[in-house]
C-alpha cells in the first residue's frame, strides 16, 4: 500500500427528495489497499459506491478517480477511466439469459467491440478459472450455479478488463462461513497477485479482520472514521464500539487470532 490516492471524495452530498443520505462526506482510498466500508442500515454504503462509479450522481461534491474528476462528465469522456475499474454488484448481478462466459465478455464487447471472438472466448475462460471456477462453468447459465459460484462468475466479469481498481458490494453476503472465508482468501490472493486497489462494502466482521488494510465507517451521514481496526477501537464513537466490541465482533477477533496461530 502506498500513500498515492486512487479515489478522492470531497464534500459529497446524496439526497433522495427530502432524505439526505450523505452530507459533507470525505474519503480517500490509497493505492494497493483493501478498504472495507461499513455502516448501519441506511447509511448509504452502496449509494457511495454508485456515486463514485457514476451510477448515482450526487447533489454536491467532488469525486476524483486516478487523479481525474469524474462527476459531470459524459460516458465518452470517462471511458478510459471506466476501463480501469471493475465492479462486483451485490448478488453478482449476472445476466440470466447469458452464459457465464458471455457474462464475462460483456465489458469486452462494450469497450472493445472489434476484438476477435476467439480471443474473447480465451479471455473469458481464463478469468473464469482465475476466480476458482472450473472450466466447465463457462457454458453454464446463472440459474445452474450455486450462490458462491455466481459470486465468482460476477468477480470474473469484474476482472475482464484487467482493472487497477475493484469495487465489491457485499461479496460474501449469503455465503456460508466456509464459502465466505474462501471468497475472502480469493480476493486477498487476487489483490496481491494483480496489485489491485479494492473498495469493499461489507457487514462481515470476519472479512474486515481477515483481509482489510483499513476500514471506513459511515455514520451521521458521513465517514466518521478511517483506519485500521485497532485505530478504530481506540475511538469512542458509540456505533464503532458497539459494532466491533459486540458479541459478533469478539467472535471475529477470536477467529482472526486463531488463524494467526
């Protein structure tokens, strides 16, 4: 992890009618880190991610990715930036009428429509295997996959363009503990191997302890704290203390310590 800032958010405001979700929100994501983003229900974790990638235009604020402003610009004007990130939406968000391989090829067809079809097939097969699926998963449809396999297929699509930046929205939600731990290890392995910067929304304390370098806490309509878990535990904000020191937090600590031994 370096001191270089890959994502810079300043003064962000998101509102839906009279309901203000974010107000004066600031956040920096450093190159090469896995940043976990946590917060209670309704704090706008996914809204924040969608604002950064341009799917939810904020009412106010600035967002820079790779040193370039991304708000208020056309899709054509930001195409080179969008090629450098991949997104795994909650649940995988696969197209049900496409096979796994065809789903992985969607970004390739969007950004490189003239790419040779055989090369597209080769890239898709490689990404499928890279995410821990067997080669025979490529011709299958999402309905034929388990929940964990759908997550991996969605991850393969997110990695289709060899991105520098990866957005993950609740990647372990709905997985059993064994499957969630395996997915955590996959993310960490890919991050190290590919040199990725990862923006990871999660409520899974085990994930935070296992793979996140820092954690950003959303509360009171903004990011109230960013740091390592030890640094967050040193703060006195009630929600942070309840979240990390509650029964599940203590269980996650025990699990993390057991893995270190």
